C-alpha cells in the first residue's frame, strides 16, 4: 500500500522515460495537471479509468497490471474497469 513517501512503479517508469508530464499528457489525451496527479498518486487521490491507465502504460511500453497494481490498492479498488476506450 502506498503512503506519502512511496515511489510507485509508475513513477519509476515515468522517470526512466523521455516524457515530460506535458508530453505524456498529450499522448494520452489528458491534461498536464491530471497526468501529474496520476503519476504522483501517493500525494493525490484521483479516479483513474482503465482506458487512461492503458494509454499511459502503452506510452511507457509497460503492462497496465505492472504499473498500476499499487494504485489499485491505494485507491481501495476504485480503478474503474468500465472505461476501455
């Protein structure tokens, strides 16, 4: 489970990538601030749809389950599976 000092697998993958928050947000089709809050989920509790998580994982060349398993626990299983766009 995440706490305010946790570094998630998503954050590590993002830091290893060449993306900026703005660049990743553009590829995924979300705002820069929303992208920042998703990647820094240990500080912010934002609803995350599966479709958005999938686009982020694809952009970072990772698997959704690998990047977001910590987020699912953090959000008390509130990751929505209905958005599969």
